[in-house]
């Protein structure tokens, strides 16, 4: 009797382990897509590219984008692709790209690939963005391209300017997505224009932060921490103190590695705003 009980228990534990392993290796689409909303899909003859974000849309500025690739024949999602992308703004006299990250797998056994794109300009009646996705599966290369909607952001979330060093910079707001009355963790990005198609991350700079409420006597807030990089090639992290709800102008200054101000002004009784800033209202 004891032998039979041990045998039955062993089979139960084995079955439980196999089920658990199977569940870990085959993450369901619903689990992967939690808090994500699809905003675009486009296809070539072989695959369909699906685009997702937390907002369910793109906008001028910094955008976190998740994609997955569906086989048009089987309906299965590809788990072993190597993916890259190229956003392109089509203008009347020229075309240009924008800052973008590499595209990486979200989880090793999942179907999602993620990265960011910073659209420094919004679309208009005659100028538009498209997105080309290049990917390789088992040594075979594929590509798909589609126009994407990039409307202007309601609040100012990106600055494009030429610094005192003659370099053209792009400074974008990334987080928090939902600011609150507190000392918020804040994330910015800084890139430079190497040429019309390449915008590498700027390393070793500092973004000084001075939040003000113009409607409340332009008062500031305590305990802000200027944004700096934690890792080379990464985004810039700092602390943003918001002491009440309402409209805030986050005045900025960009300093190089030597501490020289490349753009932006110190706020004073006579200088009420910087020439570079972000806007928040909550």
C-alpha cells in the first residue's frame, strides 16, 4: 500500500512539473499583451507585423513600441527572429530618420520584441513618417514597410536644438507616464544628429531640472535631482518633485561632460522660463 501511494505521488509530482515547464515555455498571448494595446498592423507576402504600445498610439516624442511577427500561413507568432527597424520622415525636399533603439526580445521564449523610437517631428498635411521593419528568421531575410500616424503631442515632450558647440541635439521626455504629487523617478533621453539617418545616444552629459508652476507665481519645488546616465548608451535618470496637481513647466539645461551649458537658462526673477523645457499637466 505504501509503495502504491509513493508511486502515485511520484506520478502526480512529475505531471505537475511537466505542466509547469510547459506553461513557462509557452507564454500565452494574453499574458504577454497585458497593458499593451495594438495600434497598427501591416504585412508582406509572408508575415504580418503587429505594433503595440501602452498608450495604444504613437505621438511626437519618445515612444516605447512592442512588435510581434505572425506567420500568414500558420497563424503562429515567430519567436526566433532578429529584428531591426528604420523610421523615416518624408519631407518635400529631403528625408530623415530619428533617434531609435535596437529591437530586443522581451522574454527568451515569448513572441514580443521591444524598443523605442523618438519622433522629433509630428506629421502634417504633406509630410509623414513610415516604419520599415527588417527581420531574419532561420537565415532568411524579410522586410515590411508601412506609413505610421505620428500626431503632435498635446504637451511639449521633445526639444530639438543646436547647442553652443554647434551640435544638433534631441532631448526627449520618457517617464513617468503617470506623474503624481511626490518625488517622481524621471527618465529623459539625449541624442545628437550625426547625420540625417543616424542619431546616437549622447554619453556623460547632465540634464539640469527646474520645475515651475507659471500660474502659481512660477514657484518651484524642493528635492529635485538632475538627470544623469546610469550606464553608457542608456537613458538619463533623475528625480522630479511635483508638490501639487496642475500645469508644470519642467525647465531644462543641457551640460556637457565638462559642465559647460550647451543650451538652456537658469530661472530667476527676470528669466521665467528656459529655452528648452517639457510640459506636464495632471
